[in-house]
C-alpha cells in the first residue's frame, strides 16, 4: 500500500492512471477525485475518469448533503 495524498485525490489517481494495466495497481477513488475534480479542473485534469479507470466494486457509501442559509432564495 502506498498513500499518495494531495490535490483532492488527483495525485494518487494520476499515479494509478499512469501505472501499467497489469492488475497489480488499484485505487480507492472518491467523489472528489472522480466527480468533483473533473468538473472543477476540466481540461487540466491529469487523467480521464472514463478512459483511465474501470470500476471493480463499491466498497463504501457516503451520503452528501447540500445546505445553505435559509435566507438564500434557492
């Protein structure tokens, strides 16, 4: 196991995306590294989530909540 923190998950994800596709390197991705960051960074992303990764299994489920001040007219 090698921990590569940084850039909201982009550092470790880039390393795995560039690894040889021999089945010896896996990644536990997150919402930030595979959903939020591509939206934020666009063409500057160091990998393509759809092209560079293949899902194996879901290992966890984490609910997210979007909240705002009650005075915001959303």
